[in-house]
C-alpha cells in the first residue's frame, strides 16, 4: 500500500462515518463546484472554448437520454439521469487518484444509488398514474392477477439488486486490479494502459447504470400503465 493511501486512511480513521460517507460527499461537492465555476460566466454573444465544450457535453447527454426515454419524457427525466451519469462517472474516476478509492467500489454506496432509482421509479409512477400505477403489477388480464402480481413485485425489487451488484462488482474489481498491478508488478510500466482501460470501464459502467435507470423511469411514466 502506498504511503499516501496509508495517510489518507489514517485520517479517515478519525471520522466516525468513514470513507464510505466522506468520499461520496467529496464527489458531490467537487461536481457542484465544477458546475458553478464553469457556468458562472455564460454568454450567448461570444461563447468561449470552455462554454462550447460544456454545450457539446450537454447536448450529447440530452441526445443520449432522449434515445432512452423518448422526446416526450426527456425534459422531465433529463436532470435526474444526467445527474446520475455525472455522479457515477466522477465517482468511478476517483479510484484513479493515488490514495483514494472509488465510492462506487463500496457496496453501501452502490446500494444507495440503486435505492434512489427504485424510489424515483415509484415516485414518478404514482405521480403520473396515481393509485392506478399499482394496476400494472396485476398484468393485462384480471384473472391472471394472482400469478402476475407476485412476479411483477419480485421483478421490481430485483432491479436495485441488479444495479447494485453490477456497478459494485465491476468497479471493485477494477480498483483491485489497478492496486495490485501498481503495487507489486512493474509499477512504472503497467499503470498507464491500465488507467486508460479504467477510464473506459468507468465511462461504460456509468452509461449502463444510466441506461437501465432511464428504462425503469421511462417505464414508470409511460402511458402504458
């Protein structure tokens, strides 16, 4: 273990909440500060390179989310899904900083994100359909309700489990591999290609989590219910 990592873990040992709470807050505060700093001088007359880059990122995210939830729902779900993507991608990248680890490599944080999506799905479902949202659990045919209802309920609760395990397993494995390779095996040669691969997998896992969240949320607000 690197000396820097030992020092940071030593500091965390004096914090009752531990790194499981501190690291997510660092990601949140860092992302909030970056959003404020990068958007404090926006202009429509003569946008600079930074603003053009931000607008490109925003439009790319909007197009990406629109392909998931459809044009009708993109305005409502864009803030939620864009926040999920930015947070998870930033949290995944934190593991590349010497001495730190990805908040998403901790099971509790992944479970927390999955439960947020689970609660938001129910919230949007009841918001758009009222108590009628429960009817979709019974299926399209009333006499099949005793069979379909428990199946749909189990499927609904399996969603946060799937989101949690997928994100936790991939990011945890990625952090462990990088730590092992940089600590014991060719520390001056291996890190660069492994870090490039880690950036790709961090982006991929953020995209997968956002896509699945968008599918769940768009399904809750769709008129099919």
